[in-house]
RNA sequence: GGCCCCGUCGUCUAGCGGCCCAGGACGCCGCCCUCUCAAGGCGGUAGCGCCGGUUCAAAUCCGGUCGGGGCUACCA
C-alpha cells in the first residue's frame, strides 16, 4: 500500500493521538486526510473541547481544518436512514422489539450478546423497534489490517448488532460506515480498541455494495499498569504538555517513536524525514507505554538545538504575567538575552527557565531555607565579608570576579567549589543555578554587593 | 465466560533462520570535564515469558502454554 508522504507521517502521530483522544483518521480517495473525533459525548456536551483538540492537533502540525465532526452532527442523517432501509429491503436487516432485559432473561448471560430471537419473526418497522443487522450464519469475515495482517472473525460469533434505535436514530457503527462511503474513504486508521468493530463494519460495506476500506488498527497507549490510557485516570491531554513547556517538535518526534522507529539507530529525526520514511505496515502492533521521562529528555535535546533567538522566543510565555513571579516592570529583555544562552543547556522543559533567571528580576533572592542552611556554614560570614571587600573594587568582569573569590577561598583552605556556595546563595537564593560569575556580571556590582552584605548580616545575626 | 489483539533490557524499540553469547535510545550507576547544576565525553547495568517441535543452525518458523490487554450496550 502506498501513501502520499505528507499524510502518512501524520497518520502515526494521529495514532498515538487517536488513542489519547478518540480521534480516528481516514484517507479519502483524492488523498485528503480526514480527522474525526469519535467521542460524540464530548462533542455534544463540551464543544469547546473540540476547539482545544483541534488547536492542539495544529500545535503538533496536524491540519485540523479537514475535521469532519462527529457523525451525529453531520448532515448525513438522511443517508444514514436510507442505508438502513436498503439493508432492511435487502433482507440483510430485521426489526426487533426485544429489550435488553428480555435478552438477558432468555440467555441468562449478561455478556452473550443478542440471541437472534426476532430474526425470523418478520416484524415490520414500528415504534420502539430496533433494526438489527443479520450477521451471516456461516463462513468468516477476514479483516485485512495494515498493521496486524489478516484477522479472522467467525461470522457465527458476530451477533446481530443494532443499526437503528427504537426511535429511528442511527448508531455509530452504521453512521460511520455511511459517512465513510459518502466521503469515499479508502483507509480507516484508528485505535486498536476498534478492531472488534471492523468485521461488523466490513460486513456492512459489503452488504451496501461497496469495496471495504483498508483498515489499520494502531496500538493503544497504556499507563504504567499496562492499561489503556483513559481521560479520567491518566494525564493524556496534548494541551497539558504544551502548557507544561514541551516543544511541539519534541512532542511529535516522541509520539512518532511510539510503535515505530526510523531505520538505523536514529531517534531524533527531522519531521520531513519521518514523513517520507513512515509506513503504516512498519508499525509495531503491541501497546506502548508513554514515557514522560523520555519525552523530557527529547525536549531537552530540542531546546538545546534551538537558535538562541528562538529559545528566547519560546521562553516568553513563562517570563511574563501571569506565569512569571516578578512584575513586568522589573523584567529586562536585554538582561534575559545575556542569561538565556547560559540557561539553554540547563532546562529540559521551558518553565524551568524561571528558576534559572529569577535572581535577576526579583527584588531579592528567593527564600530557600534548605539552601541557606546548607551553604551558610562556618566560614560563610567571613567569606562573604572578604568577598564583599574584594568585589568593591575589582573590574566587574567574570574572570576577575572568579579570581578574587578563588583567592578568598584559598585563604580559608577551600576550593572554589566550596567557596562559591555562600556567595551563590547570598545572591541567587539557590544552591544550584547558572554559572555564578557570569550571573554576577549581569546583576551588577551594586546589587551584588547589596545582597552579599544582606546575607552577611543575616548570618552573623543568626550566629 | 465468549471473541479478538499483544508478548525482545525497567521503558520505547532494532531484529524478519546464520552477521545476535541480541544493537540503539530514555532511565539508572560510575569515571572524566568542571565555580554549583546542567551540557559534553567515556564506561557500566539490564532483555528474547515458558515448554515442545522443525532445522546443520531460531529472538526469528510451527504448536502448545502462561501472562497482559481490548471488545462484549437500542455508547462512541
């Protein structure tokens, strides 16, 4: 099977997504990719979800403008019922007035499905009567699946499923088929949980006199307990990842790797290459666990690969209200531009940028009790005093600042690593952070001295 | 219960009968580098669920078994 390069790449991202959000994908015979959300409850009750999902899809590069909408909201209602009537006229469907309770009473089994009671009762249409598809008694329906090969379903095991409700409304199974036929869909790509529906739908395609589409049931995504991801239980919304500072490119790259791998030992692969290399037939059929740790690692790689200006641009949402802990007036883009390159290798997710640079925009260093007690041990007060004295007149440059601090440390028999700790905490409030001397240069002599002095007083006051 | 799917390091995977006493990546652990933390470099850890069979040769083929998952609605 051949696909146009562009949609194929999307298909797989979509696969992961379809599991996350009940998206299904379909390819029309003119090559148009159609996205469809299959969770009509969400569509009906929370229309804003659709906008959110479509925008999230766009975020990772999937064109949501071809979105078709859930079948219930489509204009195909007439075609749906017409198809149901054709099936009835052909004798491929029959009316049934059994209630769920009736069936259970007869079969004594909650899970056995319909027993075919009304098959030959010759019931006509009527209020409260459902229309059921008459599944073949013998033979088998083989679903040729692009990712799993041939799957055989014994027809005898396929129950006479409902096509139309007692009130005449059409069910998903049929509506879906009719819409797909109407749109000349050639490929149905969806999550594995739909596999049991495929033989039923294929039977309908055939009964309606059409050539069934190519099916591709992609692996589901599971949680650490190996259960299918669920919206209630697991964090699955793509929007959440965007909000947490993951880059779209990293996200889509990671998603592609779930159930599929590029040739060679490559994992970080440009989107264009993914798109040309991806083939549905190569998708691994087993369920995959969504590993946030690995996503995070990928995100770090993508962040580091960003050009400096781009990195700065991506950080913006976290540097301004309401995310930023400082007031807008205190933020200085020029200062940030100096700090950004130092921070770029140190953030795995964008929001981490805040803790890296906040010392420069907050009026005072952040309060961190643990950092303070750890750094302000014994000779801290003396070191602070000596450094303050030395820094009062050094040329305000990185290497000079370093030399002076190193000298102070030596006087106390401390390595630079040990000696810098009190100064770092005094100035930034944190025990870890950007390279210290570059940070001091950006902060400026006056403010640096002020903070060192404040810390010294506090240490001696406590002592 | 029935039907269906799946089964390689903890995780995502490469592998499609000999190149594999199984390769890559994330994680984890060391070492180097180093003003902290990262980044970077080097090294390590760990896997073919099990049992039979086919074959000179099996992670790769076949059967069984065990385990996991999905579906089983007049939901989608």
